[in-house]
C-alpha cells in the first residue's frame, strides 16, 4: 500500500506525466458523455427490451459501454476500426507489397495506419446500415419509418461517431499512457460494472441467494488471479552471446533469455471468434421475415441454434482454441528470430544456430501455446458457465471483458512505470 501511494505521489509531482494522465482521463470522460447522446426518434424503452432479449447484440452492447443500447452517436463503438486493423494485420502477412511497407519503420507504420482509417469508414457505414435494419425488423417498433434523407443522416451520425472515437483513441495513444483503442474498450466495459453490480446485489433476498453470491465472488477472484498469471506468464529460453573482439574492445559473452509468452495472441482470438460466431445469427436476422418459407425457416433455425447455450459454448470454445494457434502462427516467426540471433552472435545452449534454433523455438511455442489456447477458450465461455454454477448472471465475471480489463490495466501501469523510470534516468 505504501509503495502504491508513493507511486501516486511521484506521478503527481511530475508535471508533464500528470498532465498526460489528466488528458487521458478527460478524453475518456468525453467518450462517456458521447455514449449518452442519443439519436432522435428512437423508442428507448423498447430498445432496452430488445437488447435484453437478444443475446448476440446484448454481448456486443457490453463492449460499447451501453452506447448501442442507448442508440447514441457512438453506438458502433470502435468495432469498425478494430475490424479494419485485423484485416490489414492479416493482409500484411499475405500481400508482399503491404509486408514491404510494414517493414519501412515509422513511415510504413503510418501508411498502414492511414489505410486502416480509410477502411474504417466503409465498414462503419455497412455496420450502421446493418444495425438499423435489424432494429427496424423488430416487432417492438424501436425505430420510426425513416425517409431516405433521415436514414442517410442516421448512418452518417453513427459513422461520424466511430471516426470521432478513432480520433480520440489516437490522441490517447500519443500520450504514451496505454493504448488508446484498448482504453476506450476498457472504459466502455468498466462503465457497465456499477449497474451490473447493483443489479446483482439487488436480486439477493434469501440466505441461499447470498450463498450463491459468495460462490460467484470466489469464482471471480479465481478468474482474476488466473487472468493475471496467464497474461504475465512466459517461458524464458536461455540465450548466450559469443565473445567478439572489435579493435581493442571485446563484445558479447553475455547470458540472457528470450521470453516466450504463454498467451502470445492476447485477446485477438476471442475477437476473431466473436466476429465469426456472431456472423450467422446476425445475417439470419435479415431473413427471418422473408416471404419465402424455406428461407424464413432456415433463418429461424440458425437464430435458435445459436441461442442454444450448449451449442454456442462448444462452437465458441473450439473457435477460440483454433484461432489462438492460427494467430500465434501469424505473429510469431521462429525463422526470423533464429536469423536475428545468428546475426547478433547469439545461440541457445545445446542447439545449433539457424534452422535447428527455428525448429526448437517452434516446438517450444507449440507446447506452451496449448495452455494459452485452453485458457482463452475457458475465459471465452466463462460467462456461459458461471450462471449455471452460481445462478448469478452478470458481466462482472464476463471472461472476455475481464481479460481485456486486466490486460489494459497491466499495459497502462507498465507504460506509466517506464515513464517514471525514464525520468529517474534523466534526473541522474
């Protein structure tokens, strides 16, 4: 506790660091204000009922911080930008031209980022139209009959809201106090916690209910500990550097290690899996009122089967497990690491440099990623398991949201600590 208070005192004394943190907090407040600015003409009572009865959109609403449930100007959240980022991350691995641009250093990074921004706009337009169409098909009369001009204005408002959040996210990232996009998602999830906590406590009226809450709290604590352990967990591969003589100086002769994280892929496999598993029921929503009986029956079947908790949980777990291996293969390149070590005069004791080092690294990552894949799969389906175990349904121990919140906190604290360390060196 004393160390924590001492850190806060240090941060407050350093003017530019204090201003950066206050700026980030100010941007997050603006985001939360925007999340409560609704688009006109919406029946909010019916909109809330619709999201409560729709598991798919209700899940997405959590990550928008309730902005979708409010049908605010930032109802889409930062989802189109994240989708665009993932698309370009994959295309960079496939298209040689984009891969060459990504290797151009800072200029290449800015070019790829500019392409991502441009792709965000059409994706936001498509998602805006899709959301409006789904809401208009509801029998709850959520949206009025828009004229063409009103429809275009609504789509423009939602798209502008996404671009606005993208801009805020980049402003936050420039402060070097955490990743801006991650912090916006973090703020959206955290904003749901007080209301969810109050609702969870309010339903407890008997001793049995309170016992269930205790069991729920225990699972919550265990989940948090597990997330921290896996997020920070790594396998340290020993690396030695041979001694080299240049002129009158000797270099190398150092023993260090290469950290291989248990969860190399982070939360990306879960986001991938969510996108894939939500696609069929969302598309089916468009056809459930079709005049063709076969199409209508097929659409209702897809919606019903994905609303089945057991089917949904099994498919979700398998997708997350497989995508963890896939995305790790995309971002982790043992051949390049082996080449880099060989050029720097480094080697793994007992392993020949070059091809054998690459094979050893690939074998090692395949072994440790099994734990990471199983962990992400369990975290993903945790919100489906907890209600059956405790009888308590809430987002407080939503696996994905919990992983994002803890990961963002760890990343932000590390960046703040690095800035404090840098200023210590400047003082010396």
